[in-house]
C-alpha cells in the first residue's frame, strides 16, 4: 500500500513538473518558430504539424495561416492556400496586406476567378489605398471587365506613383475606348464561365459585335443576381436602346437601383432614349447629369450641344460642340504619343489636356514626355507647375472648375420635336418582282486597266501613298451623248517625270457595247502619280474638261472639241501637294466653274516614313502621324485663268485630312456648299455664304456633320449624296474605317443633319468592313435610291485575323429610310469576290436607263458593271444644260410628281472618293407610265415646270427652253 502511495506521489510530481514545463499546453510561439524552421527546411509535413494547432491561438493565428498558405502554394494546392489566407481578418496589418494581395494574385492569375480576385483587392484597398500593387491590380481587373468608370480614380492614383506606367496613362486618357486585353477573355471564360465579371466581359463583346439579342439575354440573367453591378445595367440600357424596345427599356429604367444612377453612362443612355422620343427637355437634363459626373463623355457632350442649338442657345451649343471636337483631337494625339512616341505630339497633347481641364492627364503626359527625353524644358515646367495643383483636385478626369457645363443655365422649356432620324417617314418601296443583278462586262466591253500603286501587287513597303488607289471619271469626250471613261493611274515610286510606263487611260464609248482606248489620240500623257479626277466644262464651250488630282502637281486639260486636249500648265499647283479628290463646280453663281482640290497629308517624311508595331515589325503609319495638308480653291476668272483664293475664301481650317468631297445646294439658294470627308479628324462642311466675293464658313459641328452620333471622329473616305428616305431633302452617306460603321447623315432642315445610321439599318452591315467608293443609284427603278459600296483594307493585317480584301455591297432601299443588304450570290459574281476596292463612279454606259458603276481596285483590274435587273420599273432620265446657270447645271434640283409621290434628285459635283459621275438624273417610276409634273430649280433662281411627260425616255432640259427635248426612248 505504501509502495502504491509512493508511486502515485511520484506520478503527480512528474505531472505537475510537465504541466509547468508546458508539455501538456503547447507554446504557440515556439510552435510557430518550429513550423517556420521546418518550412524553410522544406519539411512541409512537420511544418503543418506544428502550425495547424497555432491557428487557434488569438495572437499567432494570422502568422500560422500565412505560413500554411505558403506551404499549400508550394504543394500546388491554391484552393487550400486561399482558405488559409481567408482566415486573416481585414485590418491595417501587414498580415492582412499579404493575405489579401497574395490571395488576389492567385485568384487572378492561377485560378482565373475575376470576381473573387476583385473582392480581395477591393478589401485590401480599404486599408492600403496608396499601394501600387493593389492599384495596378484594380486597374487591370476593372479594365478587363470593362468597368472603366470605376477604374478612373484608381488610375489617377497610379499617376502619382514614383514610377510612371504609360500604359495606365493611355488607358485613363482613352476611357471607354480602351477595351483591355480581349485575348484574355477566353482564358477566364474557360476557367469560370459563370463568373459575373466574365459574363460582363462577354456582354460587352456582344454589344461591340452588335449581337444585341444575345447581349440582352446574357445581361438580364446577370442582373438577376447582380442588380448593383452598374456596368451591367449600363450595357443593358445601351442594348435596349439599340433594339428600340420601348417597353423593355422603361422596365429597365424603373428597376434601376439608386446607387447605379451615379454611373454617368446611365444618364447618357436615358438622354439618348428621351432624344429618340422627341422629349428634348428630358434629354437635355439627362445629358447634363452625365457631364456632371463625366465631362469627357463624347456622346453626351456632342448631343447636348446639338440639342441646345435646336432649342435656341447657340452660344452654349457652340462651346459644347467645340469641346467635343477638341476632345476627339486630344484622343487622336494620345494614340500618336503612346503608339509612336512623338515628342511634338506629346507637347500638343499636354496643351489640349490643360485646355480641356484634364489636369491629371496633362501632368501624366508631361511625365511621359520626360521618360522619352529627360531634358525637355516644357515638360519639366508643366510637371512642376501642375504638381502643386494636384493636391486640391478630386480623383476625376476633369477639374470641376473647368467642366464645360459648369456655368450652363438650362432653358426653362424647350420645344418637343420627334427625332427625325427615328421616324418612319418618306416613300414606301414600290412592289416589284425585280431581281437585282449586275454582270461584269469589262472584258467584253474592251476595257483592260489595272491601277498601279508604286509597287507590283501584293508587294508593300508600308508607305502612306500605297493605299489610296485610283479614281474613275465619267465624261463625254466627243459630245455624242455616250459616257466615256477617264481612269487615273499611279506610277513607280519615286515618280520619274520622264517615265511613260504607267499613264492615265481614256476609253471612248463606241455606242455598240464596247469601248476603245483613245489615250494617245487625245494628246493626254498623264504620267504623274494620279489619284482623283473631276470633269466639268471649265471654259463653258460645251465640251468636258478634265482636272486630275496627283501626288505632286495636279493637271488641267481643256477639251479642244475635236477629241484632243491641251494642258493648262499654269494650273499645275504645288509640286509638294497630295490631292486625293477634287471637283469642278460654279461656287459663286457667275456660271463659271471653280476648282477645289482636296489635299490629304503633308510633312517632309509623309511619303517615306514607315512606323513600327510593338514587336518591331513594320506597319503603315496613321494619318495622325502627319500634319494635314491645306485644301486649295481656284476661282475661275472667265478669262481662261484660275486664281488661288484659298487664303481669303474661308476654307483655311486646321487639321483637315481630306479624302472625299461633295458639292451640293443643301438650302436651295443656288449656291453649292462643300462637304469634305476627313480621315480620323472631324469632317468639314463649308457653307457657301452666297456673297459677291466667294466665301465659306465652316459649320460641320453646328450642322451635325463633323462627328457621328456618339460624338466620335471617324476615318471617312467615300461620300454618296442622295435622298435616302424620299423626303425631298439631300442626305449624305459616308464610308468609314474597319470597326467603324458607315454613317448616314439625314438632312432634317437647311444645313441641319442627324446621324440616322442605326435607324436606317446601316450599322451592322458595315462594322467589319472598310469602305471606300460609294454611290446612290436606283437599281430596280422603284423610285428609291439604293447604295453600292466597295470595300478593302488599307493594310494586310490577316495575321491579326483582320480581313484584307473585302466584298462589295449592295444595300437595297426598302422604303421609309431603311436599307437591307442583299445576298452576294443573288447579285452577281462581282459582289461575291473580295477585292481592295477604291474609286467608283456612277453611269449608264449602255444608255438603257438603268444605272451602273465602274470600279477601280488596288489588286484587280477595273470592273465595268452592267445592270441586268429584270422586270424593273419605268424610268425617266434627265440631262441638264444651263444657260444663265453654269452649263454643267451643278446644283440644279429636279422634282418629279407621279401617282401622288414626289421624287427629288440633284445634280451634284465631286461625287465622293476620287470620282466624277455621269451628269444625268435617273428617276425610277415603278409601275407609273406618266409623270404629272416635272419641276426644275436652276442655280440662277429660274424655276420651270413641265407636265404630262411620258415615262421611259431620256430628256434634255435646257435652261429657259419652254419644252424638253427627247433624246431617246426605252422599250
């Protein structure tokens, strides 16, 4: 018994000793040290054995969790690592920083879980708002998931970091146009297809691809679970706006959560909606709310300017419109600075940023310039000046003191007029059984011509002059009434003035379905690097003269009346010029045509410079890399002399990079105005003042022609002028760059236009094409003008999955201002074959009253089409000769009445991209066999009316003559 008692006492004593020595209650600190040591020795099982118990220690759990997470990462178990990181609470400790950032990194780059990664970095941002890593990751995720508005304050903070990242600055400056890293989308979609941010990315791609129904379905499902995801609400509103779904839009509007309304684009979408409904007052207030939140929103700024102009506040309108145009100029310069690192452009970028109130970006671009040249005095001075201002500025792009609407007082009331572009107005399509078809008859017609752009195709040296191609002019060489062809030709580069290997070619229409090359017989030996061509009776002797726009000196050839021409050497102009398109038209009402030369780019290296991609490979430069070339205007003095009046005519406007031109009388005052399609900068609209001394005022912004409906500049090339919606007013259709839709500007009043592209169903068909030549024509003679467009890229980017050669298009006018692209296999072989289409002119070469086109391309021979549409409507063809007005009758408007419908056609000049059309007007009459009235408004002011005219004939109307002359009848 005594022995047992002794044993018990010994055991108790040992237990007490062990208790106080810590054997039964492990020391977390010691365990943590042992676990860390085992981790360093790569003894991971031992490390986990020591560390797992420490997770229950209030004072050491975070350190243990971090070590266990590192072990899990080493073992490739990222899910386990994140679970350990999640045990670390949010606070200002370094443990929290490490847990949130490391967890966010693994979600982002290993597990590719965007929403979970964003959650980690947003939590970290609450406690570490100045940390560069956190800011960079938030900028990346917001950008990748298209939440660019949320990225703005983050990117502004990054501008203040010691090391400037120019990519962040570029993304901030380009705002919503900088859709980052689309190639990563597939990876994130594959890893987490149901991630809300992945669905948001895909919805943005749906919208960009104009897959609006798919976008709507995706977004409705997303918003069910994420109603506060503001960018999803924005995209849904934009989608419903495009779908023109009023009930769905109003439902979306009523269910918007209050916090989402802080997003500026919500207000912008609502503004566009009210604008479509004709509620100008509501639209104005919505656009104002947009600009209060984001003064750089181009659509709101531009549309608010247009609305204020319409509601009687021209001063405020002009300020906003100028701001929107300056904003577009700024974005263009940003591309040049970022892409090509041009210091002169950087200085201008900083100047414009300050002018626009983009103080943060002015500071950033001055720092970026110093990365290129650390000794730039202007950049140092700007950086130092602005550094002191930044402390007082909020984290928004625009300094609130310089917001363009800061001092804007809203009108108390405004007239309510429906959006003219959205109305179903105009003539309906006549019901016909016509199957529109065209045949390539070039070979049978005896025409053999291929444009040469300086190098054998498809060789390229990535020079700017290689992409423009050649023009097509239609004229009557010998006065026999049959349309002949003038085809401009390039030459080897550099140009040798003595070379005659490549010459412009002239084809005489023999009236029997064939043409004959008569170039030598005409005496024209045009060996320059030719671009566009215009035709007109310059000396008013009754014979068509020819003016050629060249790279280098332009050429003017007067028709001698015997089939030969004589050059007017005094009209050659500058040897340094680059004229793309040109026109002859009487602009001052004296009956003598002037000459207008549209010039493109300038600069000492414009013909030699080659730009580079990020990987060092060569590419063509952008037009933004070069200064604009000033257009030239020559006044016809009636004594066979031309006087350059450019400086005093009002056309000296900076930054014009013109490619196409139209002259037309848009107001009916007898004086043609000029529309210039500019490349990547705002278009020009020179409104003729109708004064004794020829003078124009540039009014593209106020007229709605400078930018598109989104307030964006586009790379504009071709122009077609016609009455797209049969409302009796002349409209303009413009072809644009790849991933920019073509644009239909619908005229709603004198010199007032709206972008009607969406409502005309012309956006989707052009998004993935790059358009050049385009013309209106009525192929089936139903009275509605259809559209023909030729396409083709300016550079071979097939390695980037961008098409190079592209199919032409035929867009059938369905009536009420809407178009539908017809299938290529129904139209004929020409529309089925991709090409690099460039200049295109309209004509009726076989004089059957059905219009055709002739097309010049870079990669294929010229094509002459024959309109072989069966079962067309009846027609009336009108030729015009002025007496008091100019002989060419440019600007003459003819209105035809039949069966209660009125059709309008106008004889215009310029004819778009490097083209000159046949000078005749074709009216499709459908089933009507009689014209009740024909009204002719001559530029001189004379109006003539003719009644009871039979269909299916060609008439010649001479100004002042009491009766028309019938030239030809059609069966």
